[in-house]
């Protein structure tokens, strides 16, 4: 059976450096058998490629890809604290925040970008509880932000 890192490689994904915090917090915390990531923005090389509200400036399809990038950044944070992703027993919870234009109600489909990636990387252990929340605005005018809770060895 392939490791999570092998699955990422097969998907053409290389984990980036952990995104540095934008304020007074750390990107990831381990307590006991769980790892909690801070909210991860879809930063690539330190920059957002997309800004604005989903359902206005940002299409749901583009926002779904942004959620996937958030999940990649969350995996980088998790790996930074546990050494390798084979230490992940399961993804427990995902919370996705979607900067939403008035009337936009497709938050669950947007956050599927993160959830589907976690399923591809961890298989059954990637199936998780989840919240998908519409918000007025996110840091840096990002379209999506995702946080992840993982059980680890």
C-alpha cells in the first residue's frame, strides 16, 4: 500500500514549506494524539493567486481548487510536526471558511476541494467530519481558508 507521500507524488503534489503565521499564532499544534492546524490560506510561494468573494469575483470551481491548495498547506503543517504523513491515523475534522457573495450557498461544494484531496491521500482514513461556513471576508481577501484536525501516532 502506498504511503501518503507516495500518493501525493502520484498526484503531482510536492508539499511546500509551512506557511508562516500572519499574526500571533503558530501554524500547527500537537497535543496528545491530535494535531490541529491553524487556518490555512491558499498561498503558493507566499502569494494568493485568487482574491475576492465566491459567487462574485471567484467562481465556485476556482474556489474548490483554492480549498485543495489550503489542504496541501495543512498537510505541510502536519508533516512539519509529525515527521511524515504515515503517522496520521485519520483525518478527524475539517473546517472550511468560504468568503461568500450575498446569496452564495455552495460552500459545501467548495470545501470538497480539501475533503477530496484528503481522501485521495489517506483513503478511508481521510474521511472526516466537516463544517463549511460562509463568511463575509477572510485574511488577505482570500476566497477560502481551511483548518484540519488529525489523529496521529
